[in-house]
C-alpha cells in the first residue's frame, strides 16, 4: 500500500515493479497514487469496514480487544454520521 498509494521507496519496496493495471491509473506517479488511494478507500467503504468484519480479528487480552472494538465502532459511527450530514437531503 505504501508503494502504490504514496510512492514510498524503501528496502521493502525498492524492487517492486508496478503492475500494468496500476500504471493505467494515471499518467504521472501522483495521479496513479491518488487514483489508487481512492480505489482502496472505496473498497474499504464497501466491504470490510462497512460490514464491521474486521472487528473479530484483534488478538490480545480480552480487555484490550474490547477497547479496540469499541473505539473502532465509535470511529465508524462518527464517519457514518458525518457522511449522512454531508449528503444533500
């Protein structure tokens, strides 16, 4: 994600070769990165995040897991509220 979405090159990404589908997202690296971030966010909004499916994937002490689940639920609820307020009625 760091490579496709932000163009970060480091020891882990320096040898990556971009796929053709990625190159087709835009003419410049900046355009491709912006398009990729939008695609990735759309995927999250429509699948995993929207369905709260990821909440069962925390590993750790029960108290910590509950705290993380509640924090994410609150964050997602605030996001949905903001989205509802922003859309024209």
